[in-house]
C-alpha cells in the first residue's frame, strides 16, 4: 500500500542478535529504478520490527541486515507494492 505505514517484521528463530551500527538491525530498500532509497531502523531497540512507507507502487528490493556472533548477515527480498 502506498502512503500508509507498512510493518516489516523479521523472525530470527532463536538467534541471539547483537547491535549492529547502533541498532538491532537495519533494513535498506531500493525501488526498481534505483531512484528511491530508504534506510529503516527498528521501532524498538531490542526488536526486529521496522516500519516504513512507500510513496509509489512498484517492485522494491529489500535487504535486512542483522549481526550474530560478530558476523553480519544480509537477507534479500523482492516485493511488489500496489
């Protein structure tokens, strides 16, 4: 949905996450034309729940980044916003 808050929630299945660059995780979002870039932090310090808004419909690539045992893992997703 465009111009409405969208919640992105990530389940990390028993992983013990560590703060990474000052947050429990980061989400980076890029539209298909590489014109819109979003960088989102968690809503709460100790959770992996993020909130953002999309201003245009289209295809977006999402990278969710989390750190565990000193190693950052990036999880890529592709979504369509209508």
